[in-house]
């Protein structure tokens, strides 16, 4: 007779006996005398002699419903040698039902430790991957530094307003005047502009652009009383690349609106306010008007030739190679902008080295709540506010793991103080998971935990009806807890999922 522990008595409260088929019972009475009546045990033993196998014996025991006193009487009788052959035949016909093995992984560990160990493993995996990527980046960075040479010192150009009076000394009512210049913004050197006004005369004179330090002659295309067309001299801003641009030329954040203010960003940082001076025929007198003149944007616009690596991660470095990137000795300046964009989501990058031919930048480490993103673009603004983009970026977020636990689930083979006929166990199938993982989360590792068991035969366990597939976003399965001869079990199911840190799997 088996003595039950406290957990066993608790489980025995569950209304589960032996889940067996009751069909096929050999000859026996249509009904068995109620428990506690005279002849009840004798009738049970007589019927037991007629059964053919363990399945029929288990069904008979359940139907007989012997009380504890009657079970003791029957057990005493069944221990007699005359019953040995019959009981051996019954037991030999009993075969435990085949079940998938209960996974042995994580045995003896708490769920908290399992998740903590997996997170540590993810950190090692990320560090190893980034170390490999950094080796390739460092090789390209060394080559880029060598090609760029030492940092250049720019000579600053003094830009100050010129104080002068209108040199035309004749009667003001008869003086020539400039009404407008078209276009009056976004004018680059080499552009043709039209000076509109009055009393320019029919004989061509000269048109110059006067800067605070020099005068540049314009090439006159046409001349009339009211309109003059001239081309702006390229010598005003003879900049072939950003390396030629004086260091004090940079875009400055401003508020408000007006010419040059486009999309909350000034685009004319490379322009200076100059004077277009019309000198009439026969002398050096004539009207002038302010105009913003800039270098040829095409020569100064940045370009990106390569990004290493194109797969960004929190805390990772990337090398941007190209031309006209700015040659900034102070990469923390607000003059320059650098960020990646994924479907409207901006990730601002921090430059640690910024040269005209390359930028070394770092992705912020504290990016969370973002899933993996593809099809991103890199945007670089040099200190003149001129921009370039490069596509093909990907972003891999920092990964996390979570445990989705279900249970507890119970199963038992209830001997009812009569182990001689505890022949069949029970399999209980429990609805457990019906999940569709969201936000980039996938199945990482499903497993069954045996929380508590009581067994003489160590024949118990649990399994998934359909084991969730690693890497899948779908978890639809039931959990089976089972216990065969003389066993009881309590199981919990775990599906560990992996996904972007700071997001939810639902």
C-alpha cells in the first residue's frame, strides 16, 4: 500500500481516476452490488477472474468502486499464491501509452535564471557580431584617414557690410534706378540675372558685383533703357570643393520665414550679400542693389560613395565615405547634420570624426521600442546646409527575450490504495497557446517544465501537441500532461520568444 504525501493527497482531490476505455469487458453481471454490501468483494473477485487483459481489469475496478475497507479485503485475497498467475497475465497485457519525451533542458533551473542566461547569451552574440564588423570598418577607416591627410586650416574670409553712398551725383529725379533683380535669391556664380529698372541709357556701360574687399566685372549679355542681362562672375566664389570654402561659412539655425527659408532649414548658408552696381556709359556713376550670391551648389553638394556597414545596430559605428562632406574639425558642431531615416523614423547619429572625404559616426545606444527596419536612407548635411542621401540601410534593434508561461497542468494515475491494479495512466490535453506574435517577435525556445511529481515508476511528463517552430511568429498548440503506472505530475509550459527590446510581442 502506498502512503501518500501532502501533494499527492491534494492531487487526489482532482476528479481523475484512470482514463481508460470501458468497452470489451468480459463476462460479468449486469450490475455490481453496491459498495459495503455483503458479497460485494466476492462478486468483484469473481468478475476479475473473467477479465482477459489489463484494460478490462482497470474498467472493472472503476465500476466496482470499492471503499477503503473493501480494497483492503480484496488486496489481502489477491496476495494469495492462487492469484499470482492471473495477476501476472493482467500486468503483462498492460503497456504504457507512447508519449513524446519531456524535454530535459533547463532541468532544475528557475524561469528567471533561464531568461537571464538567454539575455546574457544574446549580449555575447551581439558583441561578437559587432567585433567582426568593426574589424572591417577599421581597415577602411585607416585607408580613409591616410587619403584625407592632415586637417587643413582655412583662411577666414571677412564678410562685412560696405558703407557707401549712391555715387550718382546728378538730379535725383533724372537718375537711373534699379527696381528689381531677377532672380533675387538662389543666385549662383555663373548664373545670368536680369537687372530691371529705368534710365539705363541705350549705350552699354559696365555692371560689377562689389564685395566688401573686391570688385568683379560681370559679362553683359544685353543692355536697354529698362533691362540689363549679365552673368555673375565665377571668380566671386572660386570654390571647387568644400576644401576651398572658408571655415566661417556655415548654415545657422534661424526662425521665421522669407527668402531662402525652406522647410525649416536655410539653404543659402553659402551665400553672401553683395552689391550689383550698374555703371552707366561715360563714367563710374550709377545705381546699385543688394543681391545674395553663392557658389555653384553642384560643386559643393556632398556625395556618399560607401557606408560601412550598411546594417546599423544600437551603439555600433559606421564609416561614411564620399566627397564634400565638410572637413569639420569639430564634429560636435551644430553646423552639420547626420541621421538615418526609416519610413519617417529618424535616428540621429553622432559624428566622432568629420572630414571632407569621410565621417566616422556612432548609432545611439539607448534606442528601444523599435523593431527591425529595412529600406532606410542616410542623410548628410554639410556645414553649408547642402544635403545628400544614400539608400540601402537596415537597422537591427537590440534583442530581448520573454517567457510566456502557461499552467499548471496536472495528470495522475490514481492507485486508490490498490497498487496491484494501477495499470493505466492518464493523458490530459489542455488548451494553452493561441498567439500571433507581433512587432518582430518570434519563437526562440519552447520547453516543458516538470514542477512536481510523485512516482514509483518514474513514468510521467508533458509535451506540446504541436511543438512551436523556432523562428515562427505563430504559437497555436495544446499541452498534454501524462502519468502512467503509479505516477502523478504537475507541468508548466514555456515558450520563450525573442524580439526587439522595448516592444511588445502582442
